[in-house]
C-alpha cells in the first residue's frame, strides 16, 4: 500500500518538505476518542529541534484537523491532519540539485521518479514528514494510555556512551515523556550532547541506538507468521528515515549465548504467567506474552554534513564535489525517539483493534 | 493479512506440524515461468536436517503442485503447493502439552487461540512451515536468476567464530547455493559445526547471525515510506521463526561512526552511478540504488533443549519443570539461511512486479 | 489481492477443473468454531447437480480439512480445504482447445495468461471452484446462525415465471436451506424446471434472477465509502461466474419511483428503530440499519450449449464453428444460489469481525 | 481498507460536508503525468449544480494540490487534493439533528459512530465528498485518454423516458464530456429535465439509470475470481452515494434470453478477435476481451425531499415528523454521471498498472 500503513487502523502520509502542506490521514480509528491538545503538543515538542544540536529550521508544526474531529473528539471517519510548511528556504537547494547528496535519497528518487519528484529539501523523503506521524501517533498513544498501555524510548547508546538500562518501567517511561533530552541517566545524556556538539563543530554528524519499552500490552496479540508483532513493528519502524536496524529483546546478542541462557523461563506470579527474564522482548512466536515489549532501533548519522563530499553531478553524469549549505541536524536520534514511539502506538492500536474490534480503543472500561 | 504476504505476488501459508499436510498458495505470479525441479530440490536440500547437528525427524518435503502449474510451467493462476507430513511422532508431545516450553509459542498460542490450536510439535508455529516457503521461494529465486538477480546467505558469526566477509559476490553466492554448510571460509564452517556439536552434547543449543547479499537488483525499486525495501524485507524476515533482529548495511554499527564515514560517496563507473562503499546496504531512502542489497539477521538459539527448564503447567496454573524428549535441532541458523533467501526472493519479486508489471518476471528479454 | 477476498477473515481460492485438487484457505477465523459436517454436507448438496437439469459430471466434493481444524473445531490458524477432482474427462476438451467458446473465458484467459493456463474444462475459471467456496461459506454460515444471523436465496424469476416474494423470512429461509429446488412457491419451481428442461431439449440454456435475504444482522456494520456493505458484497458476488448484475433493495426499480415512495420511513417498534418499507435493502449510506439485507443477482444463461456456434480458431486465427460435446448444465442459477449464500456469509463474517474483533464469531454469548 | 480504494494506485477520501476542507490522497500514480487544469475544471463543471434542477449550494470546488505535484506534473509521491468548504449553512441542520432523515445515513451513522460523527449536512456521508473523487478521477481519466482509453456516461432512463442507446462510441463519448445535460438525444434530455422540474415543483425527487461505456481498453485485464473487473468496478461504484444497482452488458435482461442469444460469438476482424454482439459488456470470466466495457448503474431518487415525512426522534426515541429545509437536489443522477466516470477511471488505472507496472500510465508510447 506504499504510503499507507495498517489494516484495522491505517495511516496515509503525504507531503513534501517545501510544498504548501504536509499531512496524514488516519482511517479506522474509533469514534469518541478525545483529542488532547496538550498531550499532542508535548509529543510534537519532543520532536522539535533543540538549540545548537539541531537544525535552525523551526516550524510551528501545529496540527490542523480538517476532518474526522468534531467537538473535540474523533468521529470515527477519516481524520486528516495537515501542517503548514512556512519556514522554507528553497533556494538553498536549487543550486545543488544535480549533486546527489551521499546517504540521502536524491539519487534513488531520480531513479524511481525519473526526475519528476520535488527535490527541494529532500521532497517527500524529508524527515519533516515525521511531524504528522507524531501528531497521528499522539492521538493513538493517548488512547492506549487510557487502556493502561505506555510507550517510552531512550537513547541506549551513542558512540562509547551508554545510557543506564531500563529499570522500573513505569517511572522510566514517565521520565522520558517530556521534551527533555531522552536519557534515563542525565550524566549520560550530557555526554551524548557533547558528542553531538563536537561532531557539529567538526562539520560532521553522529548516529545512535534507541531502545523502546511498552508496558501493559495484553498477551495474545499478533499473528503467527507474516503479521507477527515483530514483522508489523519492523515494517513501521523501517519506514522512519535513517533507521537501519531493528532488534527485539536480546536481538543480535542471541548469537553469543546458548538456549539455556536465552530461553525465558515461565513462572506463576499469582494468577498471572510471567517470565523470569525477558530476552525475547515480550514476544514468542510473533505474539505478545504479556511481558513488556522491548526493542532497539539504530539511527544512522545524519547524512547532511558540511564537509566536502565526493559525489556525482547527475545532469552532467560526471564526478563532482558537494559542499552543503542550509540548515541541518548533526544528529537526529534524540528527535527520532518520539517518531519511534508514534509508529509503535500506530502499530499496536492497529493490531489490538484487529483482535478486539474497532470500538475497543474508545471503550473506557477496557 | 495475517498469513498472507505480498501485494503484486502474494504467498499464503497453511498447515500444522502434525496435520496431514502443510503448504502455501502463491498468487499473482506471471504465467510461463518454468518449474525447475532440480533447482527446487537443491533449495529444499539446503533446508534439510544435516547429520548429528540436526533433528532426527527427516521429511521427504516433496512439493506437490496441485494447481497453477501446467505442462511444467506456471499458468498465472494461484499455485498451491502441498507437502505431506509423514514422519510425525505426536505422542512425544501429548505428554507434556500443558508444560509451556520456554522460548516457544506454546503459551502465546494458548493466549491467542484460547486452547483450540493444535499443540502437537508446535502446531502452526512449527519451523516445518518453512518448507513450503522454501519451495515457493525457489520458484521465485529461479525466475530472478533468469533476470540476472542472485541471492546468497552465509553464516556471519556464531559465538566467537566469524566467517570471512563477502568478497566477490558472484562466486560467493555460487558457492553458497549448495546444501553444504553455508560459510565462505570452510575452516570457519568447521569450527561453527564444532560449536553446535558441543552445545548438542551438553543438551543445549546455539544461535547465529546470517548475512545475505543480493546482486543485479535494478535501482529505483521500493517506496519512500511504509513500503521501503527495508520495511517490506524486514516484515518478511521477522516472520521466520527465531529471527529477532534485522539490520541493513552497517546496521547497528552506525552508532559507532560519524556521517563522514557512514555516507557512501557516489562516483561514475562509466555510465553507471555507483557508491565507493556500501554502508547503506544498497538502499537509500527505502529505495534500491543499484548496489548490492546487504543485510544481516540474527537467529536465536533453538528454544528446544534437553536440559530441565523451569516453566508453568498451564492446566494446573502452577510452577513446573519441563524435560523435553523428542527430536530437536541444537541450531537452526544453517538451515534457516535458505528460508531467508526464499523470503528475500518472494519480497523482491513482489516489489519488482509492482514496479514493472506482473509479466515482467516471465519476460526473457528482461 | 487477486484470488484472496476479505480483511479480518479472508478466503484464498486455488485450483483448476482438471487438476488434481481444488481448494481454499480461510485465514483469520476465530478459534473454537465447530465444524458441523452435516451442515456442510447439506450446503454442498445444495450445489450438487440435479438429475436431468444438470451436468452428468458428479463429484464427491468431500472437503478435506488439511489444516486449521483440530478435534472438530477451528484452531484459529489458516484452514485449508482441499477437494479431489476425480471425475474428469479431459479428452473432451483437448480436441476443441483452439476454438474459443463464446461467453466463456477461453479467449480472455489466453489474452491474460499468454496461452500458459490450463484450458481443460475452463481451468481455473471453472464453476467447480465454487465447491470450496461453498465449504468455506458453510463454516461461516453456521457460525453466523449461532449468532442469530440467517441467510437464504431463492429464484426470483426465470423468463416469464416469478417465484412469490419473500414473506415471513424466518420460515422462508428455513424452507430454502435444503437441497430442494429453491423456490418459495413449489408450482413456480415446477414451471421453472420445465423451462430449463425445454431449453436443454433444444440444446440451449437459460439464466435467472436470484434474491437473497439476511436476517438478524446488527445495525452499524459497513463503511461509509469504499467498504460500504454494498461495495463489499458486490465485490464478492461478481466473483461468482455468470453473475452480471447486483442490486440492493428496490435496485433498478428506483428509476421508476419518486423519493417520497422510495424513502423508508423510520418508526419505533418498542425500543427498536425500524423502517416501514425496506426499499433500501437494509442499508443506508453503506451501513446496515438493522432491517433485513435484501439483494438480487442475475445469473446469465450457461455459456456452454450444444448448438453450433460461430467463433474463432485462436491457433489458426480464422473464423470457425464450434460444436460442444461433454457434460454441461442447461442452467446453473438453482445451483448458484448456495454460492451466493456462501459469499454473503464470508463477507458478513469479515465485516462483523472487523467491527467486533476476531473472537466475536466464536463467542457463544454474542 | 475502509476509505481507501485500489492496490497499485489507491485513493483515500476524507472530509465532512461542513468541516473546513474535504479531500483525497492519490497514492501510487506514476510520475510525469500532466496536471491539465482545463481538463479537471471541465470534469468538475460536469458535477456542478445546474440551475433550478439542482441545489442552491454552489461551491467553488477548486482543487488545491498540496503535495505530489511539482512544476505542473505528478511527482509519483502521494498527491493530496484539498477543497475548501465555504458555502455551509450549518444552522439548517442543527435544528433537526435528532430527526433521522429517511433514506439517508443519519441513523446508520449514529449506530456506527455512537453519536460522535459530525451530523451537519450528512457529515462524511455527504455527496460533497464526490468532488475530490472527480478531481482525482480527472487526473486519471486524462492519463487514460493519452493511452487511447475513453470513458463516457449518459442517462439511460428516468421514469418512462429513455435516451437513445450508445451508437458510435467515439463521437458519443465526446458529446458527453461537457457540462451539458448528459443525454445522447437532446429531446430525451429535455423531457428528463422536465420530469426533474415537475418532481421539484411537487417537493419530491426522482432517480435514474446511467449507462457507461469505455473504449480502447486492452484485452486480458482483470482477475479470474475476487478481483474480476466486475468485482472491482462494482466495489468502487457502490461507494458512490445513492447507487443501488450495477449491471454489466445485458445485465438483468440475461434472465429473459437463452444462451444461444446471450453468447457473444467471436469473429476475426483482420488480425483482431472481436465479438459480433457485446451482451457481456466487454468482459468474459472477469477479464476484458477487448470490446468496449459497458455497464449500467441505478441512482435512487434523492433522499432529501421537502414533503413531511414520518420518522423517529433519536434523542427522545419516539415517532416524529420531519420537514426538511435547506438546499437539496431534486435529482442527482445527471451530476453523478461524472462521479461514475471518475470511479471507472480510478479502477481501470489501478488494474492496468497492476498488469503493466506503475510507469505504464505515464508512458507516452504506450
């Protein structure tokens, strides 16, 4: 479905970095869900550029609900969010439009769209399109919270600095759900900020690994094969620009251990079946087991750097050197974390409604 | 779509480990594609248990094409493959059916299916269902080869033993496409076999990391957001039992480098645009750039081990100890690699036909 | 999705008239639904050829559930039904394979599949593939009956003979759910049988109009635009071979009346909102209003007739005359009615589960 | 997919009659297709209210392309069209919001959306949402014309007045593609206008039957079962408000004839296979045979009439009488015809691109 994601609930994305508007259509969401503007603004603020470790392009990102909302609540009909693009400096791009930016989609866009795509600011491939994803995700994340399901993402590692692991998930997720720099350990956060600043000072960029936890998810959600929870979440997560890896639970570290260490033993906690460890990240056979869902994503270093780079001039079909101007982030993983949260909320709402019906999401007694 | 995967070309999977048959329906494949039984058997042999590092359950796995094939070629109508389950020992399972095997889907299946699922041998969750995936993938991989697209997967690492990296892809992929143990360096292969044998001797199991390369894929294939090549491939790959992580190109190592190292510089190779490095694994902005697609998957240690394990008795709702009998693999990554190849072939055929039309796959002139 | 239909619950169809097997995969059906073989056989009998007004080819049509059923109930995993093709006389077809049968899909199959399709007996286009549809529909119709939803179809008209209109739906639907000739008025039925016999005697065939009623369907099911109940039902109904028209409620007669006659006035029947008339066939704005769903379908005369017909020889690319041999029905609408019922059951199960969740269908308290 | 339609190319609809905007997102359309504003305006004019036989609510309906268009051509990325709602008189509706309008979706919307939907002017169910369908369809219809495929719809019948049948399709379709009243015979048109005026004068409304023809469509397009051309077209057509019946070729009249009359004999016209008659409307076995596609749709009388009507007050749960004020059409079939054309263009583009690939639509040589 190309730019549409989800079955019971779907999100369709549209827009270009320098077009008049960007936006998203949410379809299939239950009627009667409150549109909590404070909640949505808090999420949008988590994605907002932050001082000198971010781009100078700052957009209002105010979501305008042109349909599907009536008297402050979802109607159940398609909900279209549009956001204006106001702070565009298209001239920055036209000068270098034939120089393919390494690590970006300039070249692949030309190959796919035969040169008809809007190249300004990365066009449809711009990270700006994550803003409507965040607005859409905020509506769904709030609805999930009403059902006791909470999502939070921290920076797990950047270069040689690691944040502390998740501990008490309830308080950790609460701490993460503010626009502050998203580490659990503030000192680790300060060091990662320094890494970003140093890279920026050296006209370079850095990447990082994010870790996400979801609590309160019921067991029995997901499908055995092609719509496993891992499949559907990964599908959504790899749609986020710069995500190049996704792992659940112990992930790639499973290559280092034996089955006797990897298996999560079950035990009874009162009437509830739990596992002693959570190496499988809350998922067995593609289906939730009731333990927290835990996964990591890697965000590659921002492709836009201010150093001269070897590339090609696609009009002249010859080698060239590119020196970027414009406004760019030296790192985006700290901003991307709320996009990861949003994609997670969208996926889970979809899979929960497939299982429990459309109206489940709005049902207060849940 | 639950157990159906793909748009232009789709695969629907069905069956249980101890039912009468397992199988798959391929829909949307072009008419006139040759069914090369030698090619298919070679693929099925790559998945077959191998001596003492594998389960003692050996199935014929002979694919029976009950529809969609006429006079040795695809007809263009739905192609149903069925395989008999003959060598089943269901008694092994009934004794312990209430003891939830750690790391398996026993518990989540009960939560999802309320106790109605066939529990014998893991039922629908059994790795046996990868046999029809391999048969389906073989038809598509052969069709891709006719178009100059080749896929190969080797064991990248198991515990502390790493295979050598991919070198000349043409010869490496050729070497991998036999039933031999899938490493590029035979000595590394022998050491990994030893690791598996040691684990087996100690009633335990091991996991590993697989690396896959695809050559000959045209540029411009994939979608910018939700159907990025990464999204669609990851969706399929995470459907494979025991896959817990997927990374493209440098993957999680992107957290260790700067943008100036991570970006793949473009250059002209005659009339062709290429990149000097391939850290992005042949994909920019979710779309192929013409360089080889490269990705890694991690396969967790087989969940079935012969050591006593803590678990719960789901009927009595109390803690219990499980001692597995039966026939199990101490490692499955070496068998899983052809499943990864198959999923890759299925995904790519689907995305290529979306782009170029249904008949493209059968078109000899390519 | 080509040969797959449905979202929450889907049916994938496969097979050819003269292949080894035909079948269907049901995916997404709730676990714990009883497989009532008497009920299924009754439905299969409704589709069975009937004496001299039907083809002489009689198949056992015994559904073999190769997956998704365990201990007599659905497991919740994909349910594959296969049926053997035993009574095939392929020689009948090979002689005339280049002569395109008028009204059949021979020519369009060649255009679509470039000559690779199995031509014997119409191949994948054969009405035989409605047998697994009926088996799949029977499972769903039974589950709907457990929820108080009943479906029945009668012959509304053939040539100048009309059956009496639906009266008391409960008893009318009960009367129709047997293998007897499906009219409400037995005398009308006898006259229609005569029409068929006369046509058969004159080496010709006839068509007819079927009318279907569904009682007990809750209000509020369906979507406002592209997945209106009418859209989804019509999508399924037009998949049935020989269906060339579908109308809901008054249908094409809406061109003869004014709004004041066409509108169905609402009134309170105790606490329930009902309509005085049901010209809209139980559907307003694409969504059920709680009144019975009523629609008609037209089944064209069987294309296979024994008279000489003008056509082309597709190999020689020249005009030719075709004289059919073999075994053919002089009418199929009386057999098609259970296929219409089955498609209706499949559609409604899908839309109800989308609304109320997967498990709703199995929920006894419902 | 609820409010999204199509596979290769999809259209997602959003908006409410009295919200700020209505619109649609087209996804999957090839890059490089010219946005011909004159062509689009002509189509929009065909849907525009016409003097005294139409509502007094006249909207600019100017399509604003907020994404997916660059320098006058499609980019290949999602194309979002928005249109402003300016001429809204919401007060007309709030007075009678609890009185369920017979024949409308007021009641079913409450049942589905539990009272949260925007009731003003029919909300999401309003015929106003056909305006973005027409804009979307115009882009596709123009692209089809560039490939030699033409679509036209006339009024076949209203009450006892029938238009003349289609004759020379090329000139007939040309005649229909203007904002003039859509009959082939101007005198029949004048009489139908009189029927509408008389109904309007008597505070009533009328319906009618539309007939559509498509020329130039290649043979071999469509799928054998669930995605037959009839299935996909009917799915789209029944999404249009007030459509209650769809028939292909001879349609319901197939019940009146025998197979020997119904079958379309093939013959050679030079190198091309044609049929002598076209009772099957250009479709055999769900697949195009190269003859013109011909189908009819019935549009019921406008539900909004100015006579007092019996209904219920849904708040008080008691019987009531409704007297509508506001602005309403006494007939909509003459305006609906361009919506039918648009849905047809959308469906055919989708099915053609599935077959021939995404880029086919933009390919000039085609």
